[in-house]
C-alpha cells in the first residue's frame, strides 16, 4: 500500500486526526518492523545493496563506510581490487585484538604497512567504520555488500514501494497496526493491546511468508481421529 493509504488507515483505526502525529508514529512503527526483520535468524534479505564500489583516494587504514554509503545498517561483506588485480577478491573479517590482525596492523599510524596482495583483514567498529590490516593503497577499490535502513514512508517524498529501498508490502499491515497502537497509547484505551497483538501476529506471519518466497506454500495433512497401520 502507499504511504498515503497507510496514514489514512492509521487515522481510521486510531481516530487520530493529526496527520503529523500519525506520520511520526508510522515512522516509529517502520523502524520497529525493520529492526525485527533484520534481527531474524535466517531472515529475508529484503533491503540490501550488492556491489557498491568505493575508491580509496589516499592510503587508508581507517575508513568510515557508513558515511560513504546511503542508509548503512549492517555489513554483508567486503571485496577488494588492488591496482594490480583484474577481479575483486573477498576480504577477510578479523578481530582487532587477535594476533593475525595485530601482526598486520603493528606499524605506526603515520607510516603503516600498505597492502600489495591478499588477504587483507578488516574489522568493523563504531557501527560503520572499518579498520584495514594492512592499510589499503591509494587507488584501491572496495566493493561493499551491506544491509540498508529503509526509507521511511512519507506521502510527499516516498509514497510508493521501491524494491531494494522499501520493505515489501507484506510487512505493511504490521506497521500500520503498530502505528495505530502508538496513537492510542496515550488515550488510556484498551484497544492499544489489541493492535499491539495484531502487529506482532502480522509481522511474524510476514516473516514466515518472506522466508518461504522461493519455496512456495506447504500442504499440511489434516487432523485424523485415527490412523491405520497397513502391513
């Protein structure tokens, strides 16, 4: 459904006429749903970018990845192409405190070792910054595969669903129910709990449906009072 339809549905369910408040609560519900989707083990890869390429303009030991891409949420993986390479090679995640990482990272900050081959280790810190060991040379290209925050629904700037930028429509009912619960919460209304429950049920159903999108529905055998064993 469009963002306009979501706003109108929340208004109908909550009897809240303030469009600005409804939109704020809709965005809060959107963030709630996106966090739940992202945390689901084996969950659907709904909003992610594959293969965004970034070129190092100088020798680089520390790189703020989140500041150089859009809506960074979590890293899937990093690839590296040095000036001598014709293809990208996967970089290796490493622990900053582990000996293999420290061996490659032991040089002083003003004169670090520079990578001339593979593997190159990386460590994520401060949510979206990357430490490379050894440092990457100027001109090196990294390919970032990462999960993204979706763009919040907004009737004026993001009214329709765009694949790869917005959560799939199967999650919209859960978001609308959660927003309705938020709008009712300060009214001491017993309907808050009902809409909260619906939001969780709809979200869980949507997650299961998304996880089965390549499998299709499964036929379930109905209950039988008794079963005969045939020998």
